[in-house]
């Protein structure tokens, strides 16, 4: 039975012509078009592979997944500056064993001969980040955690407590040894190649909305700085501005630009005025029954008005129970900021927001995690800020039954060097580093891939950052090759390959 | 069985890729008729083989290139094969070269780049060959690139029938001849002309980016002369606001960006790029030919080396400056020069030969070679010597000898140093080679201090410094004189008192004597400072003389031809410089002497003071020596002096000028078409060629090829006048058509996208037009043109036209961003999104509220207490049309209901006698009663607020944002 034909070819016959994809989506709700039906079905997970000709011909996406999705939403946690992999999710006893010796003096000198050192590196400024020769010992202990017994460092006790739900990938690599890697982590392209659509924007472009009151792609926390990609890291580039992340501040009073009317305008006054706008546009709609943009504008005003209440509502935790407050660490100064963002992220995906991108550690420059010196003190403090909130997010999603369809991704633009920088730091390290995933059918308690004994090179099951993108898209039922925009040739490397070993 | 074992060996040879997919039957039996083939073996050439080959093989084995003489773009060509023989042996997959190549059976594998073919793909090929490689007889093959429409120079096509001038009526616009012919061909019925008010608003917004005022609207509606519209068009094209409107379009295409970086650190683009923006505005207003504009942007420094008004146009290239990587910088330059001017995606050929167009990787680097020598600098301008504060960012050739190499796979770490590429264009763009002539530069170009802007500023600065010293000296002298008079008087008084024998009431005290003493020592100090000032003035004078003389000498030396008395000038400069050195040394010696004397006068109590004195003595000795040397040098008659400024190469390679001249050459097949398409897009909301930056073989063909060519030829014959192109377009019937009328079902059936222009497209105002129009209607827009970019954060509180605000990565006007303003990376075609953030911006911004209040006040002053008149005025002003009955009723009801502001139903008949007609003359709806009308001549605060709300609602009306 070709059940999908009901909404692919039947009631819904998209005349995508001349109407932007967004225009089209905003049309949802005017009547029960197939897209609305499709979106509702995907809300319930009742979606089958969509292989319409339009999709195959590379035309505008229908808003439906290409195949049965495992996830409806994504929460993407990004640590700005480069979290040390060897002090977080990838223990390397050899570092302590050979501490003080140079890599060349250690038994693992062959890492310096690896072709990856040159082959995969594309420097922003040549020679700025050479290999740090002197091995720096691990600055923190590790212990086995969870049922699975995966070793996680003592800076991540709470996340460690959730490790049975997490798949750690220890074999990521990227090509930029400077903080342009932050942009690269989101676009898959080296910063020198310019800006490209980001993972969140592809999802926004590819999938229909799951909510009627909120933007689909939300950014929380301070985005990365100009130095390293800026708004490009949640941008949409050639997909068009409607697909870029909408930055929300966890501030119910002023969550986004123009969120609320000026102070001297009462709520009633604003509502009455909106009613007049709607009435007048409604009259125009009688005049121009075929004007899709006009219909979209009417819908956009309705959504805008709902956003005026929905956005502050979702960001207002005043009425949350004390247990939730303390779960996320909202009762402590150190964890409150990121805890609020994690809680907001949960509330956003609960309401159907597709992609929530959280930034931690943005400081107007390279990022707080950029531990060129004082790594121990710095990482201790930073991990404390995020460890409990992230664990709370996972357990909260789990207890609400949402983890099954919410993919949580944790990452940072690169790891840090096995060698010491100065007395007590590590430099940028693109050759091998860790990320982890949880939820949405990701196998828990699993380690995939490995670096060598020094944590230098990704040695087994190497994955470039777009493999992570591919994994995320795969969970959502999207095939990146079907999202390619005519005239915008994508490279093979852009598509990546899903990390099948961590999916079920 | 031998055959089986042979097969098994072959199987091994093919490697593991074949394990999957390839049916056993195909492997086991080489016989042509291998029994009943499994149903899965049926492979359709057209849908399964040809697309695969096209995707993976045809770029090198097809119309563009025939590696090894082989083409794989048709079954016939596949059978024919190349230098190594046929690509396939029907029914014998294992023997077929094609299969051996894609499996790597012979130790090499095709395709050489990218992933190997998958097992499934190989199996498909094998099964197809196994089945005898069936293919349709009539197979279309790809076009020969030289025949591609965009690579053939446009030729003015014949106008279709009925299009020429006929007696008694004006000529049919050629645009309509072509458009109408297509409509007839397609069986489409065109819409009638748009109403006059709709047309007027459309053409205003298109040509000047601002709506007509109500007065302009009424005047136009009242103008019954047959050329009323034409007059409006000519007026708008002559309006300086036209240049501002269209400059923003070209700023999109040419990627205008103010400088940006990390904090205050410059990383991208250049400061003062607004001078290029102003050049765009001015060029468009002056209707400078597009060919000339291209030449000035690419090579203004070569075509008019000393004219900064021209050279500023090279901001187009300076914009690509990038701190960290020269290759990134040149990549951007190449990519966007290709896309913006030629509609070609050269960028695709950076790592490998272009997959669709006849642009080899070598061609890419040959294009790069035109730009290889160029560099960016900031010249002095605006009387400001500090180029951080002001200046002209421009390019010049700094590296004439820098070689261009191919980067293997585009990797800058792997240049092919064995070959140096000379500048050249692919033959498809330029069939003949382009001569390059080096451009010798006049002195003021390679030695910018000679430019009056720079040298003059230097002199002004020296003079100002000298005057400051002189003023100080004068003040000091006056002070000294005053002190001396005071001392004299005081001393005289003391003397007089001393002489008195009788003690007087005011006999001098010790304190008085002390004061006198202090005053005397103060005189000493002032005198000392004055001596320094005098020396300083001498230095400043000498500096001015020296600078003047050196500038004169520089001028004499470097201007072409050199001055006849150059020797004298140089000697004069050298002498003046030496005199200045003496003056400076005297000043230093004087200061050293004073310091020494001051310390020497102290009691030498401690070691520290002794040490200081010794140091001062040493300094004095040094200063003596320096002065001696400077004085000795005076005796010299040498002519060597220090030039005033820094110098640059005296010659420019002429490469960019050659490139620019070819791009702007009438024989170039692409340039005029690409421009026409961009202009057309911005009038019709849809281009003739939908791939606006790709006119290559992977681009889309034009909807109206003859029209495009006709306009391209016309453009060139009109001296590349863009204004003429605008004029022709907006005067066409096609442009003037209505956008909405009674739905023509048959049209929708045939051409739902309106590709053939049976009606006008409804468009949305661009971001800048939204903001500018709001300000303009409320009377707030400041219309002064040009100048440095304005802080983007002030856009909600200031009222300049939007193109003047800072536009850089991360530094853009939020309001404009929300309405799809082009980013700085690329802006060939904007999107027209409809998102709730736009609604929030228009509903909630202080800016929209403020402008609504201003406009409501303005209209309120006219309408007085008459609500219906107010509503009529508001519609006509904001939407450029009358309110309908229903709208009027709705708005009256709104004013009445929400704020108790009862309508002043002043005699219905008299209202709106000067209106746009229609609705406003009908009787007021029942909600608006004449009671409570007393004293309503000046609207109450409630009424004013309600009216502001109404105007604000109209700003949010879709018909405000829509260009119908």
C-alpha cells in the first residue's frame, strides 16, 4: 500500500513555484493541506519514506523525512574553545607515565611521523600551533562509570553517571588547528573556504515544523565570536536567512529582537492593533485569493503574536518545582547560567522545536575552554558549570520519555595537545578528539573509535566532523544528498557518513 | 571445468567490490545467450546507466574533454570507444574495458577522483553489458560547449511580426514584441494594465526605492497627458535617489562589505570602503556606462592612476582583502568576478577541471594570474594624513613578477612549480588571446605623496604645527612682558617705601620682598621657556621650508617629464633639509645645556644627583657633537635629500586592465546578458535566466532567449547605459501589467509560475525599501547622500537611507537582516521570506511606533476631526491607494471602538473630494454617528493615539510590504 501517496500526490499538491519554502511552511494551518497532515504525522512518528519526484529532482524539500526517523529533535551542546579530550572522555595513562619526556623520547614517537600531521592540517596562520613536544600528564583522574564501566574523568561525574545512555566517539578529527574549527564543526568546511549552511539550518531546511508557536531552530547562550565564525556557526548561508538559528536569551522579558511592544503600549492595545492588521489583511486576502505570500504573512502575524507569549513562557522557569530547579543546578550560581539553558532547551524540544544549539564558554574571543594555560583550574571550573546541567538534561529527558526521540550531541571544536603548552596548559589539537551522543536510538554505554596511546591521532574508526552531521541527519530521517540545492555543488566530504556503530 | 575455474580467477581479479550485486549468471557464463536472464538483470540504459556515467565519467569523457579519445555520453560513443579500443564488449562484461577500469582490474581505477563506484553501480554496468548494452537509437548527446547559447555572442534577433512602427501609433516596445510572441505561442492571455496608482507605486519603488507621496499620486492620477507615465519615469531616472536605490542592488551583486575583523583588528575588506559605495551611487546617477564601471572597478588604478575619484572604484577588489590567507582572498576575487560579471562558476575549477563548462583547472589559475600582482593600500584623502581615520582603499600592482602556479587539487600546499601560468581566459570566454600592455604610472600614482591630496595635507600639517609653536611663543612673550611690568612696578614701590623714613601703614614686609623675588625667578623661568620656544619655532620654520623644498624636488624628479631645473630643486631640498637638521640639533643642544645647568646649580649633595649631572654632561657632549656634525653638513653641496613619502612600483602590469577591457568588450558573449538578467530580475521579481550567476552549461536556459539577446545587444549599442535599459523595461506593457486580476484558469494551467510574464509578479519590498519607506512617509528620512558608513546600532534611532549604515559580517542592521538583506558573502539574488520575526519587528519596534505617530500627526493636521478623511489619507499615503468600503468601515470601527474616539462624520459628500476615488465617498457606516462631534477640531490624545495605531497597522499591512 502506497500510503504516502495520500499526502504526496493527493490532497496536497505543492505548487512550490515562486514561493519560498518558508512561505510554504507558514501556510500550514490555513487549511488541512498535506503538509500540515505530514507534519502532524511526523509528530506522531508515522512517517514513511518520501520519494516524491520533487524530492528526487532536488527541488524544494517537502518538509517530510526521507525515511523513517528515530529522532524528532536535536539538542546540540557546543563547548567553545576546545575541551581537553584527554581529561574528559579519553583517558591516556601514557601521558602520566611519560610526563616530562618529549614525544620523541617516548615509545610513541611514531605519532610524529603520521601522514595525518600534514595531510589533514590546514592552518589558518602557518606555524601558529606547532606540535607541543613535551608530554603533559593527565590533570585529573578517571574512573569506570555506569553499568558499562566506561572511564570518564572526575571532572564529569554527573555526565559520567549517565554514561549508560551515552555513546562516546573518541576518534574525531578536523583540519583547522585554530578556532575557525568552531565554524568548521558546524558547517563541515574549513573557515578559509568561507561560510556554508550549518547542521541546524540543513535540518530546518529539510524538515517541517512541529510547533505552531515557536521558531524551529533556536540558539541559546552567547554564540561564538567574530574571530571564529560568529553567527556563521548557526547561520544558513545560501539556504536563506529564514533557515538560520533564532537566538533567544533566557530572559523572558527580552528574549529576542523586537520580542515585545514598547513599554508604553499596553497588551490590549497591541492585541487590538494586531486584530486590525489581521482584519485588513483578511480583507486583502479576499481581494487576492491566490496570493500565497499574503496568506503566509497573515500566518506569520499569528505566529508572531503567539511567539510573544510562547517564547517568554518557555523561558520562564519561575514556576518550576524546586526539584527541577535543583536538578539543573538553578539553585547554585556556578551552574545556574548553563542550567537555565539546558532547562530551556528541554522545554523548547518538548514544544517541538527541532534543533536547539547551546553554546557554552563563549567569551568574545576564542572561548573559555581554550586552555593554553591553567588547564586544571580552568577545566575544573568550566566542567563544574556544565556537568550537572547536562546530566540533568539527559535524566530529565529520560524520565519524561523524551530521550527516545531527542538526540543530544556534545562536542567542542577540537581537543587539546598531549604535549604541554607553557607550564600548565595544552594547545589546540585537531588530530584526534572526542564527542558524544545520546538518545534517539543511540546505543548507550558504548565507546566507538580510539586515539593512539598519547591521544594524538584518531587511530581507529576515524571520523571527520561531517560524519557527526550525517549521524544527526540520519536520526532525523534525512538524506543530505536529497537536500542538495541546485547550483550549490556539495563535496563528498560535506555529506559525511553516519556513524552506524553507535546507532541501533 | 576449465571455464568455471577461469571465471573464478577472473572473479578474484575483479576484487571484492564485485562480490556484492553482480549476478552469478553474469559471471558464470560468457555465452551471449546465457539462458533466461533473471528479471533483476534488466537494466534500463536511460534511467540507470546514462545518469551514472554522466555523474561520474562524462566530465572527462564527454563533450568537454575526451580523455584518451573516449566519450561516454552516448551508447554509440561507448561502443565506439577511444584510443584503447571500445569501452565495452557487448555481452562480455569481464572483457569490457569499462568494467575493468571501474573495478581497478588492471591496477588502475576509474574514476580517479572521489569514491570508487559502488558494488551496486558496477553490477548495474555489468548487467547492462551482459544484456548486450541495449540503448535507444535516437539518443540525445550533450551540446558541444561552443554551441552553448551563452557562449555565442548575442546577435540582435529580428523583431517578431507586428512589432515595427506603424503609422499613427508609437512603436511597440521590443520587449513586448518578444513577450507577446511567446504568450501567443503558449496560448496565454495577458492581464490588462495595472491601475494607475498601482503602476505608480510599483515604478517609484523600483526606480527610487521610495513610494510616491500622496501629492505625487494625485498629480499623476489627474495628469491626462498621454506621456504622463513616461514623464514620471524620466523624472525618477533623473532623481538622485535612483542611484541610491540601485547602488544597493549592485552592492549585493558586487559583495559590498565594510571592514570587519576581531574587535579593532582589521581582518576582512578595508576601511573607508564607503568611498566605493559612493562611487557606485554617483556612477549610476551619472549613467556611466556599465563597461566603464567594470573597467574602473577592476583596473581604475591602471586606467586613471592619479584620479582617486576613479581609483576608489577598485574598492570592488579591495573588499576581498583577507588578513590571514592570500589564497582565500584571491579565491573570492576569482569566484565572484566570474559569477558577478560573466555568470560563470570559475570557482568549480579550482581543484579540478570544471564538470560542466569548458573551464580547465589551468584556466582557473590563468584567471588568477590577472590578479596575482595586485595588492591593497590606503591612500590619503579628505585632508586626513592618518589613513586609519580616512583615506581611499584601493589596489595597485605590487608583485609584477610573482608567478602563478596550479595548485594540485586546489591545495595551496601543493603548487606545481614546474609551470608558471600566464594570464589568459578560456577560449569559450575569449576566443582570441588578449594583449596585455604594461601601464607606466605617473609619479603621483606610484608616489602618492605627490598627489595634491597627500602633499597638500602634509604641508597643511607642517604649517599647523608651526603656527601652534608661533602662537605659544607669542603668548609666552606677552606673559613675560606682563611679568616684567609687574616687577618693575613692585620694585619701584618697594624702593619708594624704603626711602620713607616714617614708617607707613603699608610699609613693605618680608613677604612683599619674597614675592618680588619669586616674580623675578618666574621671569627667569619664562625666559628660559621662551628661548626653547624660539628654537622650536626655528625648527618648525625650517621643517616647513624643508618639506616644501623636498616636495618641490620630489615633484620635479618624479613627475613626467622631470623638471628642467631638477638639480637646483634637489640641492635646494638638500640644503633646506640640512638647515632643518641644524635647527633641530640646536634645539636639542639647548635643551641638553639647560638640563645640565639646572643640575649643576644644585648642591652636589648625593650620589644620585652627581650621577644625573654626569649623564647630563654626556648628553650635552653628544648634542654638541650632533650640532657640530649638522653644521659641518651645511658645507656640503650634495643633492641627496629624503623623499617625503613611500613609493610603490612605477609600473602596473596592465593585466587587470586587459581583463577588464575584455570583460567589457562588445564581443564578450556573457557580460551584457548577465547584467540584463540582473536588472530584469529586479524589475520583474524573476530573472530571465534563473541561475543568475551560472550561465554555463549546468545553468538554466533563458525563458526568453531572443529577448535577452535583444536587450543585451541594445544595452551595448546604447553605450552600456543602464538607465536606458531601465527605461525600456519599465515602459514596456509587460512591466505595466496588472499582478492580480480575475483568475485566468487556463493561464494557471499552462504557466502557473508566470514564467512567460502574462502578468506582473507581486513582490515584497526589500529590507532597505521597508525601512526607508517608513521613514520617508513619516517625513523623517534624511536625504543627504554619501559619506562614511553609519554605526549600524543607531539604525532604529537615526533616519538616513539604509544603504549608508555599516554592512559587515556581524555588523548589520538587525531590522534589515530580518527582511532578508543580502549577507556580505554573496548576494546575487535575495530571498523573500515571510517569517514571524518580521512581524515582530514591524509590530514592536520603537522605530515603527515612532514613525507611525509622526505620520498620524501629520495626517491628523490635515484631516482635523474628520475620521473618514483621516483614514482615506492614511491609505493613500501608506498604501498608495484608496481604502475600500470594507476597509473604511473596519478602520472607522477600530477608531471608534478602541479608544472612544468617535468619528467626525463631517458631511460625507465633501470628504475626499481630492481623494483617490471610490470608497471614501460613500456614506459612513452606522457605527460612526455625528453625535459627540463638538470640539473635535483638535484631536484628543486618545484620538491621536488611535490614529497612530491605525497608521501603524497600515505599516503592517501586507499591501504596504507588497509591490503589486
